[in-house]
C-alpha cells in the first residue's frame, strides 16, 4: 500500500476506532459499580479467572509499577472487594483473592457487560466478527513484540 493510501486508511481507522471505543466505553462503564474504575474492574476480573493473583503479577499484566498497582489494590481492599494474603513459603509474595462481595460484583458486572457486547457485536455477520478478532489478535502480537511506544497520543 502506498504512503498516501496508508495515511488515508489510518485516518479513517483512527476516527472510527475512537468513535466506537468512546460509545462502547460510555455504555460499558455505565454498568460498572459506582466508584469502580475500569482498571480496578480489570484486576478483579483477572483475579476471578485465576482464583488468586500476586500483586507483582497484576502489575506486570497491567504494565504498571508496583507502587501504582499497590495503590489500586489498596482501594479495592478498602472497598471490601479483595483480601491480601502473604505466601506461607515466601513472605515477600502477597496474594490477592476476591472476597465474596468482590466475586459478586465482578460476576454481575461481567454479565451486564456481556449483554451490551452481545447486543452490538452480535449484529455483525459471524465471518466479520471472526475476521475482526483475528486482525486484533495479530495486532496484539505485533504490539507485544515491539513493546510499549512512547510519544504523543
């Protein structure tokens, strides 16, 4: 693809992607418990999937510092969504586990978000949705391989 065509395509992609993302995020965020941020929900959902997760694993998965994840986990702990447990074999390791309240909140939010996603993504033909997922998976591999870019947004 020549540079002019690539530039025009990237302009369209950026515009459409941003509009879709803003609309979906606005509706999806509406289904989160008041006061729960997207990043907090993401951590809670990861803990639910794994059963437990160390603080350092959470930081690594999110690509943030230990101090940033500690502040996030502190808020989740104060809200009664997670409990912290020291590893018996290595006291330096802190495990995060959902409380019953945390599990209930995550499951409720996941179900609500799933209904929103099904309503919109379910309107696409199956082949289009499969193709979109494949393209995004390829892009994820590329971005993972090349690391986190800096610069302007």
